[in-house]
């Protein structure tokens, strides 16, 4: 069986979770609202790095928390098992933005776009494939 974490469908779903607007994540107005902004909240509520420190993020998926850490840390090493997730995160880092499509209904998709904040420093983030 193929690894589901290497599929375009799952990459798009993770990009939506990490970078999507609330109305894109829950287009019908219902769902677990606590899931919104999860990678950002993980950094804001749980991580307390010293300015200029180095951060290690294991299981970074498509990278949102790593970019949030780059606001404070001078170096962030972000690792995930999925090559497809790391490639997506590297694309965001290289272009400072991401465009992706998420399934809507049947074969229909919705175009989504996200641009990194000027406070984020993608040049400080190193994405690597690894098994934590």
C-alpha cells in the first residue's frame, strides 16, 4: 500500500490546515473550530524560545509552525517523514507564498493562496526529510 502522506490530496489538505483561512477550512460554518490555526497556536501557546536560539521541530508537515518559529529563532530545523510535505514546505520557503487547490465537490476544487508574513524569515528555516 502506498504511503498516503505522499499523495497530492493529503498535501493539499495539510496546506489548507496550515495556511488556509477559516472560511476555507470550514466553508459550511461548522466544524471543530479549535483546529483553526493549530500550528500557529502550538508556537504561541507552547513554545517559548529565546530570541536568537535554534529550534528543532519534529513532524513539521508543510511547515507553518517552523515559519512561526523563524520570527524569534535565528535557526529552525524542521523535519518530517514525508518527502511530499517537505517539498511543499520548501516551495513555500523559496517563494514566500503558496498556491494550492483543495477538493470541494466531486472533481471540483477551490483555489487557495497564502503569503508568508514579512515578520517570518524563511531563510532561517531548514527543511529535512527524516524519521523521528
